[in-house]
């Protein structure tokens, strides 16, 4: 199978030591993959680290904003000013919050892509019920995806199992980002709605987020290369 477009792979830099994250970035940079900075590394390395990474790489700033519209819009402006390529907000923050986020991002050129987190891939139907949502994860993801598209967002973060329904219900250019990816033979960690790299491609998905299977591997470069081969497919 043909190896995938490396830009489709976003490696989650979940480290508390900025030095460790930079080491992973340096070793994987030759592949041309993108990187994801989440809460852990952001709290450890802060804005200066994000800015440094964004100067040379496509950075997805995964801070999952969820607050009142004015606060989220202000946070989006601060994030966009760092030169990042993609950021996200929680779709459950509602219509006005998502609209405010999209409007704030559009003030920048190039504007960062604004994605909506639907239902975390660590949650299943039982978890949703406990939070007062009687729908299945699949229907709730679809409902939130429709709302996000309606608010002018660029796409959603979802599990690989929901890609097909989202692409069918919305327009094909509505982007999907799927975490919870586990290559054959690797453990699930705390993820529940997991999928193989090849499943994302066969379902028509766009970007894959992979963290621990690569960053905790003995040879991250080789593992990332194998995942790209498993993925196949272009953007
Ligand atoms: O190590 P692993 O591959 O499980 O990392 C997945 C990454 O994707 C983590 O950084 C996690 O915060 C993030 N993420 C997720 N589920 C979402 C959104 C983001 O797992 N719905």
C-alpha cells in the first residue's frame, strides 16, 4: 500500500519536559508530520514553546476552549497570534461560543482552522448517560457536528467510527480529526473508541492524532513511518 501524505499525521506531544517534546519533534521532522500541543505541554512550556514550534511546523493547539463566547473569542485571538495552524473548542459550549470562536479566528491571515471537539474518544454510551445525555455517542457526535458546521467551524474532533456518518451528513470538505488511533497490536491506554490507522483512511477521514503509540515507542521515527504506511491515502 502507498504511504500516506505525512501531513495527515499529527503527533501528540504529551510531555511535561519541553526538552523531551523538542527531541521527538527533531527526530520526526524529516517525515513532514504535524504536531499537537495539548494541555500538559502547554502548561509546562507555555506560549514561547508553542511559538517556537509553530515557526517551523504545523501545530494543532489542543486546549479545548469551553467558556462564555467573549472569553473564548479572546483566547482564540491569543492562540492565533502564536502562528498555530489549528485550534479547538468544545462543541458543547454552544452556538454563540462557536460563532465567536470562528469570527475571532477569521481576523487572522492565514486564519487557523477551528475545530469542534464532539464527544471525547475516552467516553462511551454509559459515560454520556452519566452526564445527562441519553443519546448514543454516535448520535451526539453527529448532532454536535451539524451545529459546528452551522456555526462556520472547519471541522470536528471525533472517533474514527463516526467519520462516515459525518461526511455523509455534512459536506466532504468538513474536516475530521481523529484521536484514539491504535496500530495493530498496541494497547488502548485510557482510550475507548479506538481504531486502526487504516480504518480512518477507509472511512474517508482527514487527520489522525497519535500520541503514546509513537512517543513511547523505542524508535518513534520507525513507528511513525509504519503508521504512515498503515494509513495509506492522501489529503
Ligand atoms: O496517546 P494518545 O494517542 O491516546 O493521545 C491522544 C491525544 O489526543 C491526547 O493528547 C488527547 O488529549 C487528545 N484527544 C483525545 N480525544 C479527543 C480530543 C483530543 O484523545 N476527543
